[in-house]
DNA sequence: ACAACATATATGACGCGTCATTGAATGACA
DNA sequence: TGTCATTCAATGACGCGTCATATATGTTGT
C-alpha cells in the first residue's frame, strides 16, 4: 500500500508544510510586533504597492494570491479601518472596488518590506 | 530598494504559499467531506500510524510536525473524542502521554491515506 | 528532604479564515 | 424592456490555531 513514490510525495509535502509554517510564523511575529499588522495584511499592501496600472483591483488582486475572496474582503476591511488603504468605488462597474495605498500605508509598506525580505532571505535563502 | 534577489525571493515565497494553500485546501475539503476529519487530524493519525516504536509519544510527535504543542493537544483531544485514538498515561513519566490508534482509527486512516496520497500526487506530482 | 527550576500536556480568550449566503450591479437575450 | 443568470463584494456563524497561562510531574543541588 505504501509505495516508495507515496513516501516520497509525503516527504515532499511535509517539507513544504514545514517551510511554510516556519517562514509564515516568523513573518507573522515580526510584522505583528514591529508594525502591528498581520502577514496577510502585509501581503495585500505588497500586492497593491507593486501594482502599476490603475484598474479596478479588488478582483484582480484575487488572482494574484491564494487567499479566498472572503478573506481578502476582510483583510482589506481591516487595512481600510487602519487607514493604510482606501477603497473607492469604480466608475464603469459599480460592483468593483478600486484600491489605493494611503500615505501611511505606503510608508508602512516601505519599512515592513525591508523586514519581510530579510526574513525571507533567512528562511528561504541558501544562507 | 527592490533588488532582483528580493524579487526572486518573493516569487519563491509566493510559489510556496500557492502550492501550500491549494494542496492543503484540496486535502482539507476531501477529508472533511469523505471522512469527516480535518487535515491536521489526518496528519496526526498518519504520524501515529507510521510510528513503529512504542515510546511516550505526544512529545516526540511534536518534533515531527510544525504544529504547535497547543494545536497538537487539541487535535489529539478531538481524535480521542472521535474514538480514533487513545491516550494512555505513561508509566515511567506520568506527565507524558502514550498515543495509539483505535481499530476505528486504523481503519479510517487506511482509507483516508489512499485519498491523501492521490491528492498529493495530483497537486505536487509532475502529473 | 526542600527549594527552585524544568518539562509534558491542557485550557481559555482571542483573532482569523472558510463556507454559505446576501445585496447590489451587470449582462444576455427574447 | 423585462426576466434570468452572472459577477463583485460584504457579512454572520462557525471552527481551528495561537498565545499566555495553568496544572501536574520530574529533576537538581544543597
């Protein structure tokens, strides 16, 4: 029943899990303690920050992250309440939302990104 | 500020996240609908099932998974309540717990493992 | 034998993600 | 134009994981 291929798959999966948990945990803790935001919050900031064009974004952001639509909605809500992002409704399709970093959001992202990259280097990099 | 190395790290990280989320999600849904257990429950069953020696395990299991001690405790508690695992206190160190699959647990694990491996193959395998 | 410390597991409060659903706007087409 | 289906986002109920602790047991040094 337990073929060698199966064992190898399981090993591979556990390795992904371990990397994911350790890295996500480290990011989570660092971002929370230094910037009072969660990892998912940072990730949305990061996506919005690197998005060049000015389309109706909420939706398209969903295509660039494995997050659920519902999760995104709540994260964005928190970011909005924290004054880091602004939601403005889109003219040509009033179901859609247009996201934009506030100045505070941009500033926080700039600092947090440094920490984020550093931790990725520590956790994923070939030291 | 955004060096090519940074971008590459971020890409690598997003790729891990995507794989993790998609695979974990698929496993979660399949195990829940077909066997009424969560992914973490299955993972504990899996670890206990493959554990050959009969040591006081709770602790050592913690070393083989990225799960928190607290998370493990709760998962094991659920498995116990579901009648899939039994906890017996360890003679030589009464702080420790000794875990063992029940017959029901062993049976469920056998079936669920097939599904689990199949989904890993789908999600991680080079199709 | 007694502190003081260390280790194994459990638990409660809390935050976040998920699912299912809702509300609103749009599209398609007779 | 009116209906029916589709799409975008928000929401409430719920379950799980995390942190900080609690509880019990063990160990060490004097």
